[in-house]
C-alpha cells in the first residue's frame, strides 16, 4: 500500500496521521488529489455514515470589539461597514432559532463580539435564550469569548449543549493575527468548557497568510484538546481590515486541507463554515467528498451565506442525508412501532 492507503487504513482504525505524515500526505496528495479526497470520504463515512450535520448561527451582539484580530470586521480598531448593536433579546434569539429549525438546522449558536461577556443583564438574556432554544428542539450552542470554570458550569446547568471557541490558527502563527490576548487564554477556555461537561467546537480560519505546516500544527493541537467539532472557515477578506489585501486560497488547496484534517481527526465532526461559497465556488460539494460531515447553513456573522435549500439540494445530490431528517424518520418509525405495539397489546388484552 502507498502513503494514502496506509494512512487511510490507520485512520479507520482510529489513529490519526501524525504531523509529519500529514505534511507528507499534503505534499504527495497534490499530485493526485482526487485519490486523497476519495480516501478521506471513506474515513468520513466509516465514522459518520451518510449523515451531514447542519448548524446555524446568529450574530447576537455585533461590533465594538476591543481585540485586534486582523481578520475581524467587528473590531473597533478598523474602519468597516459592519453594524454595531447590543445583545439581542432572548425573544429575538429564540425566534431566529425557530427559523433555523425550519431550515433544517440541528444546532443553533449565539455568537457575541468582544473578548468576554461581562454584564449581568446580558447573561440573564443568554440563559433565557438557551432555555428557549432547547425547548423548541434545537441543541443550543454559544460563542461568548473567554470564560472561566464557574461560568462554564453555569452554562452547562442552563442547558447549553456546546461551547464554540475557535483557535483560528497555530500557536506559532497566532502573534501575526492577534496581539491583544494570548493564545493560551483560548486554549484554557476550551479546557474549562470540556471540564464542565460541555461539547466543544473549535477550529480554524485558513487563508490568513499561514502555511500548510501551521494548519497541521493547529489540527494536532485540536486533537490534543480532544474537541468534538472542528469548523474550517476560509478567509473572506473584509474591506477595512488588515487582511483585506490577501488573495484567496486556491480551491484545491482548501480541499486538500479539509482532507488532511479528516486523516488527522478521523472521528471528529469536520464542519465547512464561513467563506466556503466564495472560496470553493463550484467545487463546494467536493468539500464533503474531501471529508467534511457538517455544514454551517444560512448567513454568517458579518457576511451572507446561501439559502439552506441549496445545502439540502447539494446533500441529496451527493446521496447523503441531513441528520435532522434522519432523526425525524427514526422518530416516526419509533412512534409507528410503538403505536403498533400498543395496538397489539390491546388486542391481546381484549382476547384475555
């Protein structure tokens, strides 16, 4: 067996590619990328079946962020056209979640700008929203910046399912992207969220000038932290931000990055997120073939996505199924079987 076969066999056994193996796979795979994509698809299907998870997010609080992340249009340091507004009410957030459910999402995430949420009033609304989102049948998620162990425990007690906190890039490259907080603060937030029993979503923003080795370094860190879901965002340069001049990544390089992440993180959810439509264009379906088993559907924080109907159409055309649809089918079968069992039990009781 060659390198691709060996690493695929290893991944299916549950052992992801090492840093050196992943780099070798990326380099060799560029000569025959579709073979690597096919192997990554086999790994995805082994662990995730034919199900594709859909999630949706809302920009719950926009702008006025004190941080200097060079990609972010919500920093007050940069002159952008992104609107600024305070935290939405729980009622607004729950209504948006209800629409996301209609669009087929299984997870709904509330995202706030800023390093952390401080105001007691804001936390009260967040807790109300978590309860309401849970009650309408979605898994509530949140990205609220840096949190400590006490806050993580409170979020868990309030019913939060998943905490989202991207690392964005490798530790060795982070200083090129942000100087107003330390990388270790992000890592510690992930650790405390996991320790509180929350599912954790943490991933990457690629295309910020980093190299392939930085992306692989990040994947190794995410594996060490044992996160559950790994979102892959691709830079959509926003006018006014320091990274607005960067050229887009070639689509095949993006797809190879996704595939290598699947080889390194074989049993994790790998989610295609912000910038996927603009950067992958007509090759977007290959993102799933290359190993992704999850999609962010609808709009993003400060940029528009595409209608969820197109995502459902793409999933169906690939012969796959949104998780929520499968859950509905399973639930329907369970109810049907229970009903039949009930009727049978009644008939037996009548005979007696």
